[in-house]
C-alpha cells in the first residue's frame, strides 16, 4: 500500500471501518469482533496498511453515510447511492444484492411492475439503499417507512400493507413467517455494495478501486462468500 493511501486509510496506524449492521449478508455477527465478508475485507485492508482495525457499527447505511462528514470512520462498507456521493467517494461495486417485494397471501400483485399502482402501500426500511431507489422511481405507490427491515416487516404485518420491499434473501426468510406470503420473481433493483472513503481522500479512493479488482481477480472475494456461506451475494465485475 502506498504511503499516501496508508496515511488516509489508517491515520496513526488505526483503520476505522464503518459497518452497516442491518446488512446481515455482509455482516454475519456483530461485535466486539464482527464476522462476515465486510469485516474480513476490513481486516485485509488493515493488514496491508500495517495497522490495527477498529469497527464502527451503525444501525443502517444512512447513519453510516451521515457520519462521513464528522470524521468518525476511514472506510465504510455500504451501498453506493447518489444521495451519499456528496460526502463519500465510492469504489466500484464488489457485490450486489437483488431487491424485490414480499406480498401477502392472495395478493393481486403478481409481478414487479404490478406494485407501482395508485393505492398500493409498501413497507420499507428507512434510508436503505433500495428505499432511496424507490423514492426516486415510484410514480404511484406510497412508501411506509420504518426503522430497519425488522421494523418494516412488523409494519407490513400489523398494518396489512400491500407489499414489503427488501433484499431478496431477507424477504425469502421473512416469507416463512407469514402463511401464504410469496416473494415476487425478478427485482426492482440490485443494491451494489461498495467501499467508500470520506472526501477528499483521493489516494485512499484510488487504492480501493484497485483493491476491489484484486480481491475479485485473486478469488479472495469468492472464498470469503463461500467461507461465510452467504446466499444472495453476487460478485460484480462491471468494472472489467
């Protein structure tokens, strides 16, 4: 790792890695020693920098993104969204996760395109990357936001809403809790997961861009996904 990148990623020999605890596909278990694909990638970055790693956990990606302006972390593992790009420089995506809808038993909504209709109410997690996408793209349906996916699921059930938006692997698990519920085939978006650094750490951003390519080409990323037995993470190589 070049000295300029090291100075920006691990000031004073410590790399502070922000984790979005709501993304259970990338973070399998929380602290004090988090496990999962993202924590292991942070440890690899720290190893290359000759630094220690300190994990800074957030309840959702929006809170992690907000903290970029306060200097609370050096690298974050969150979804790359245009609304977050003002304060954060993102690496190319390294994995993506499809997002779809869960609908209750007997729902007339049969396809993804059926959901954006007048009178349809969708439960969703506030400030999640897929929620930001829906805020930009929906023309008719209304979002009912809650804190985190568990909160959105509870609201979906309690209020008998028309659909629950979420990452497909999580929705598949939630479908087992509601008799007759089903996940609609296809996706309304795929949330691309990136590594980000606070602006204007240009040397760190350049290093992360190369790091993403290297972990894919070397097989490290594939091995981490297999080691943590994560279903639903798809490697992204659109930067090739």
